[in-house]
């Protein structure tokens, strides 16, 4: 398998060409023949033109790549090594939604042959690959797992907007269903991963490793958010405290904030779902999730309180929110908790306008029900710096005064980037 891929006598396919799948496909396409498959024909058409629909990659990343972009399942028939990289969200009740994963597996089963390899990269709970995916492959193909086809799991570690920790530079965790598959899968990923691979003890170990990476971050941020709530009651700036504590060599540099996106705000629910199914209620993890999920509402209430203290009539107020994506300098709006802040402010009958240097207005309207303004007005009662995009880093207090009605009002700086720089306006940060 490995030698055949290197000799381009067979092909590798990536199923799902989003933030995770497309970078993987293009990196492999530097060395071997690749089929990039996605069910969204519009996205496929853009990629054929060298355009990344997710706005993460540049046109030159598509140049001189041995890759076929397609939405046609028949183009997968001469593939022998499949990588599945589709989204694994949660539903409105925060229960894992495996629909994209199971449908991708059903599609794959239409072309799976004896001797083929399947590697899942989608974030799942421990046991999902073997308990949910493999039975679909066996049932739809009549093939026997291990005997006729091999399966592995290699968790994705793509970080949108991060140009330093890219696919090739991060150690890749790999696993297989037996010793032979582990060896083959490891060698295939070593074709592109310069940092090397780590061979996990089993598929479930690799699945669990992925899920706790983001659970750990979620809990640490939850602690910072809880500290922010405590220090708010004491009149202490949380960022001042963290800066002081950070002088100790082993103090971890986590910060409070809105926890959204496709990973940290979602992945822990996969682990808690599985934990409950095996008879254990994870109190610490769920407590952390509760704190982080409630931050948008808490932030909005603090802004409203400061508007009232400055003598404003809340229902007559107009507020500008700068930034709507889930993190800085990306266009990704998935699970953005800025929307929670906006919705809570609107519940007070506040006129909320939103600007974002990276997000797409139509996508925001479709997902959250609000659009972006193209022109920033000069009559706001408060400005909320929700996401520290590059264009928002260098405002002066005079710039903020120019946005505010009569040059007076509230500046809510969620990331603390203007701490110590706002002296005349009412200033608040987490």
C-alpha cells in the first residue's frame, strides 16, 4: 500500500474538504495522487479554481498538486486509502450529531474494496469508530473488518488561523486495528508530517487523546472565566491578576473569554455523552461547560449594568460589536459565542450593530439572524471589542470617542487589549 501510493499506482482520498480535510488533501497531493471529495458541488467548483471556501489557504497552495476535486462518488473507485475528515457537531440539546460521519461512511461503503484502508480524523468519543462506523462498512459491503479491510484513527489538530502549528509541523497521533495497519497508516502519514507520528496503543486511545486535548483547554478557560466573575465582584481586573501570577515559572497562561468554535466548545460534549452512557456523570467537565456556555449572557449583563450606571436609558441605547467570528483573524463563524452576547443585548431592546473584518454577512444572517454593517456610525452608547482582529488592535481612545454619542459611553474590551489605554471613557474587560 505505502509503496504503491508513493509510486502513484494507487490513490489516497480525503472525504470532506473543510478546515481539516482540504489542508490534508493538498499536503498529500505534493507527493502522491489524491482525490478530494466533498458533497458540496459549489465548494468543489471553487477548489477547482484554486480558491479555499474557508479562506484559510492561498491560491499558491493549490499549485502543482496532483489532486482531483470532485463530488462524484465514482471518482473514488480507484482509491485504496481513505481519510474521512467531516464535521462532528452537537445538536441543539448538545448531544453528539454523527449524521455527517455516518453519511460519509455510507458513501465510502459504496466504493470500499478488499484490501482498502480507512482512517477517520473526525473528532469522536472513544469507541465511535469501531462501534458506529465499522458496522456500517461491514453491513453495506459484505466485507469483514480486519480480514478484508483495515481501519485506523488519527485525530485532526488543525487550528484555524494558525500559520505556525500547521499539519506538517505537529506530531500526528495515529492508530490502527492491528499491528500491520498501524505500521502502514504511520508510514503514509510520515509522507507529509515532518514532525513525525506517535503510534497510539489502540483506536480508542487515539480517540480519547483527541477528546481530552480540548476538554483540558475548556476546563482551564472555564477556571479563568469563573475567576473573572469573582474578581468582577471585588473590583479587580482579571488580566492584571493573571499578568502578576504569570511571573511564576509554572503558571499556565490561560485567559478568560468566549469559548466557541468547532472544537473546544463542542468536543467535551462527546466525552460527557459517552461517559454518561457507561454510567458515569462527569461533574467537573459539565461544570466547566456550563460556565463557558453562560459567558455570553454574563458579558451582556455587565455591559447593560454599565450603560445604566452612566445614566443611559437601556432601551434607547445603540451598541456596536466589533468582531463576530469565533476567534481572531479568521472568517470561521461556527459556534461563535459572540452571537450569545448580541442576542442577550437585543433582549433588552438595545439596537445592536455588528462589524467584522473577516466574516461573511450572509453566512452570519443565515446562521444567527444578524447582518454586518459596512459603515461604523458615530452615535453608539457602547462599543464592544468582542474579537481582537488585527484591524481592531490599534484604536486610540480618540477613535472610540469618535464612535460614541457625544464622545461618551462604555468600552467593553473582552480580551483586555486596551487595558490601561482607556482613561476617560467607562472601561470594562473580563
